[in-house]
C-alpha cells in the first residue's frame, strides 16, 4: 500500500506558505520520495498549454540494492517527461536530488496550470516499482527563486507518451 502524505497547510498561494519541504512524499519498497514539487507560473498567471515545468524531488534509498528511476508519467496534464539519460541512478542507502537542480522536466502541458494545484505523477523505478502521488505546483517565489531551471544542453531521455515502464536496453 502506498503511503501518501503532505506537510502543506491549506492557505492562499502567495500569501503564506509552510516550510520549504511542503512537497509530496510517498514510498515504495525501500525508496522514499520526499519534497517533490513542480515550479509553475507566478501566482495568478497559469502556465499555458505546451509549456514545460521543472520538478524537484529527493529520493532516499533504504535498500541494500541500488535502484534507478526509469520513467516519470504526468499524463494527462503533461504529455511526457525528461529524466537524465538512461534513468536517474539511486545508489544503495544514499540520497539523490538534494540540491537546487531539477531531477525531472515535465513537457507538453495539455491545459492551463495554476500554481497552488496538484499534478498526478507516477514515478517508475527499476526495482521498487511505481509510486503514484499528487505533486504540488508552487509559484516561482520565496525560496524557490534560488532554484536552477532545467539545464541545457542536458543529456536526457524523454519518456514518450506511450512508453512502457521497462528501461531501454543499451
């Protein structure tokens, strides 16, 4: 059974916010997903269809076996997602994604998206399976102004809309 929790208080976006770790949290088979959030448009100005949005997250391995994030699915809100080439490695008993750089880029927004909302996202791991959770969309204000945009050029693999959860063979 998936555990779904959030540390966020209900408040008007842009007026008052909880701590910086107010992102989505969930877990599956030795992988902890913590503080996942998407940076959207400024409060009151939604991202428009076709836009891309960076997602920041922390992955913690509690397993003695390494794992890998092999795909991310934000459909139907986003058409696809970009992750590092070959997937995002998660070493055994290590933390990944604790810096201000995005780990995932959600691409091809299908509808206007306001900060303050949530996007249903699936995170597919090579060994741990799939984590499904609601990831909050935060405005690019406060402490998030120090976060980096998606790097370019960046060696990446795009998860196409119809890709299965299996990693690509090389």
